[in-house]
């Protein structure tokens, strides 16, 4: 029997082909935490949300915030991120981004997820020493990348990079392409 014959037979018997929709598994506990977070923040205005600086890493090992100017808020990283490296990135890229926009830690609400390098003692100490409110920074529900607007930025950046006819052959070429697209 041919493929088309199989399809016709399945359709005659009421079966339809479908692709499974990709979803992230979120545990019941984390669903409750996400809902609580949403309820806690539902009253925020556009002005309130504009104070937030969203951050995250992506698989091309790029740390970034949602800064509006090209080149600000990005750091290319080789290898994986640990607490020491994350603090170093915060000392440079985060502080440079805030300075560029004339902001201080008390002017913004910095967001980061619950990854170990973000929540370690070394990292918490650095944020405390540099004027950030830990209660606000650590208030992010687990398993919630979809709540972070920068995830959409990463997606668009990767789409643009993938449109290039060739892959970058050096780190410098990747940096150049990212800076053009950013």
C-alpha cells in the first residue's frame, strides 16, 4: 500500500494527522508560583514596567539586557557561566548599560531568573554591595522564560543571524554580526 493509500484509509476512519504542539512542562507548584507572581504584578502600569531591566543568557553564550542602544547590554561568553563570571559580567555590562542610560540600581528593577550563578552567595553579595534590592531581583517564578521579553529578543536575533548565507568562522565574525543585528 502506498503512503497516499494509508493517508486516505486513516482519514476514512476519522483519524487526522496532527503535530504535537511544543510546550514547556511546568510543574503544578510552579504553575501556582507563576499565577501568584502574575497576580502580584497585574496592577503595574507601563511606567512601572519601563523601570524593569530584563536579562538572560542564550545558547550562543551571549549575556544581555534589553537595552535600546546597539552594543549596550551584550557580552559574548566562551564556555558556561558560573557565579564568578556572572559577577564579572554584572560589573561591566550591567553597570555600563545603566550608566549609558543615566540610571542607578535604585532607578531600575533588575530581573534575572533563578539559575545557580544568579542566586549564589557571591552574586547576591555583589548585588547588595552595589545597591540592588535583592527582594525585587529574586522575585521571578521558576520555569518562566516565556514571561521574559528578552527571550523574544534572542529568538529574533537568532533568526536574523541564521539568515546570513554562511556561518561565522571566528568569534570576531560572530561578534561583528551580533553587533550589526543588535
